[in-house]
C-alpha cells in the first residue's frame, strides 16, 4: 500500500480580451464578440457597459424577433484550446489532438441539433475558431461572458449559499469560488448569446460533451457549466488519448478504457498505464460550488493499490480525506479546483484483475465530505 500526496505544477494562464482583429472573418459573421477570460483573470468591472457587460441591444421587433426559437440538443464545449503537451515538455503544442478537435467540429457541425462553444486559452485558438464557425455557422459561440447586474446577483447568491452550505471558517478556498464565478459568467453569457441567435435548449433533454487537456480547467468547467446550465446529466468528458493530453497523472497513461456513472453524479474514469496496470480517478460531474465535495469509500485490500492525492493548484496545499481503512480506503473525488483529487493504481495486470479492480471501485460508497469547523475560542492564560 502506497499513499503519496503532492501539488501539481501551477496551471494558471494569463487572461486576455480577444480583440476583433484576432478573430477570423467567419467567426465575426457568426457573432463572436465574447471576451476570453482564462486562468489568472481578474474580475472585470461589473458596471462597465458594452457587450462584455451582457447589455446588448435587443433585436428589432418584427418577424425575426417573433420567430420561434430553434431547439438544440447537444453542446460541444472546448475548454481552453489549443491543446498542449505535458508541463514536463513546457506546454509545447500538441498538433495531433488539435487536428482531432478540428475533425470533431467537421463531423458534428452539419447536424442542426448540435451547437459549439469555445472557451479559448490565454493565447487564443484562431484555427479552431475558424473551423468551428465554418462547420457550425451561427451555431457557434466563442468566449461567452456576462457581467450584467443579474449575473452579479447570481454570483452573490452563490457566495451566500456556499457560506451556508460549506462553512465560513476556511472549509473551502477562494480558488474554488473564483472558478465557479468564471463558469457562472460564461454560462450566463452562453445562454444570452444563444437566445440572441434564435436558439434555445431544454435542460432535461440537452447533453454536453467537453474537450480539453486533462487538467483542472477541463474538470471544473465541465462540472460547473453543466450544473449551471441545469442539465440533467453530467457532461461526457472526453479522455481518449487522441482527444486529450492526459497531464493530470503521476505517470504515463497508455489508454482510456471507460467512464462509469455513480451515485451523486460522480464519474469514475478508468485507464490503463503503459505497464498494463489499471488506474482510475473519481470526478464530480454535476455539483454546484455551494455543495460539499465528495469522497469515495472503497472495499478492497489496500495492499493491492497505490494511491496518489494531488492539489489542482500549486499554490494550495493538499487538503483531502484520502486514507486507508482496514478493509479498503477512502479516495477524494476531484472537481478541478478544490484541494484534493485522487489517482488509484491497481497492483496487477490482466482481464481478471481489471475486473476485480473495476468492480471494487465502481461499488464505492459516494458521500459528501463534511468538514465544517467549530469556532475555537481563544482563552487567555
């Protein structure tokens, strides 16, 4: 039995406001006017006017304004492209995955029930934006953002609910709330732009698929944006090696095997290492910021696994519940921003061991992590 904890190297990126000159003509025709706000962004002036504040001119009255909105069924969300290689290779571009992103938009674009949304990384991804706008036409939104008073009220309510639901004595960190705020602003911006373009969606029927590097950003925005869109099921998080650079592991991964939905909208992602050993991670798929993170309690001989627990931010120490038990272990369910996510490696090979490993992890008891603190009064001596 091995347990290791560590912080991953920082994943923050400078945010920028994408100027109109950097967006292709096709993107402009599709209504690409949002501001890219990636890792490291400072909250913009909530009272600023213009498109970044969410106060756009209403469409003129007439047939176009009165026309029935077209319903979309599938949202394809690209999180902080372009794709890059692991941090050990200094964030070099990953052209193979990037080209596969373009193949996805070419394949999915013609279906009028599909809609694309791109949240660009700090340097932007003009080729992917151009490809998406070419294949999806007006069913493509790039860098949605909303800072209207209505959204600011939502952010304030989120904060108040988080105080009530998770505590106010250090039980959670500001990076979580900052991440949720980003997701909330982008989600509200997406919904407004969607309506302006004449589209709508039914949260009970619509689904989402997400693409990006296997980092905190991919997980937290897949989780938060699906929740704030009020979808009924978690997003399909693409972990295939041809569609994602699998950075968030302590060792190299050969292949993604499967995703298993569990209780409380937790997803169990199963992989195989290069040496053939199975490995897995638990991720939240539909949890709001004000709800506590989850843990997975597994019944399995702890000597048959190795456990690694990391923080998703190098500036925030690991703070989790992972530990061994006499007949198993507890693993932290990650969400991309709270300070613990666990990778479990099975110490064995072959179909029989994989089945045993899978059965044990899929049978985990999923529960909320309750770590509310009591006030300790200072006593003078």
